[in-house]
């Protein structure tokens, strides 16, 4: 019901080719900015410059929220936009396809970086635990070792 109301409001709010074009231009600009931030983040993560990549999170989040709101408005007025500014609608489709491609690459790179970090943390924890393990035999010739809980670790984000 709410989506129907916003769709009706967007369609009635756009009364001219200029208004339709302005709406499309706004989202195209947002898509271009979000695309650039995500490409920069991907590049920095690939170069292992994680602290620099982390500085982009706020911009990325802000732009993603703006993109979502603008996309809802465009979807609600899609038929009006398609009728009044079909050339700009096609430009938007092209930009959205490019953003989708950038998102796919970004998600893969971020996922890989996360998996590598988790693997490194597990390896370090396993090594710390292994070093704490006694290397002596008991009376029956067996190792007297019961696995302990994983070693506690802390990570500083300042380095």
C-alpha cells in the first residue's frame, strides 16, 4: 500500500520533461559517484591499503542510502520517465548496469579480503594454542593433553 502511494505521488509529482530529466540526472550523478567510490575501495583493498579503504565506508554508505531513495522515486515514476525522457532512461539503464558490475567485483574482493583475514586469525590462534600445548608424555605413554579453548586474541585497528 505504501509503495502504491509513493508510486502515485512520484507520477503526479512529475509534470514535465524537465522534472523527469532532473530526476534521472540526479540518480545518474549518484550512481556515478557510488560507482567511483566502490571502484576506489576495490582498488585499495586489492593493494592491501585497508586503512585507506576503510575511510571510504562512510561515503559509500551515504551514497548507497541516497541511491536507494532516488531509485525508489525513479521506479515509482518509471512509466512517466520512459515516456517523457526515453534517451535519459536508457542512459540510466546503462549506468545501472555498470554499477551492478562494479558491485559484483567489489563484493568478490571484499569477500576475499574478509576470508583471508579470517584465515590468518585462525592460523595465528591455532599457532598460539599449539605453543601452549605441553610436549610431555604421561605414565601410559600418551600425551596428557586436552585441547584448551581457543586462545584469546585482540586486534588493534590503529595499525
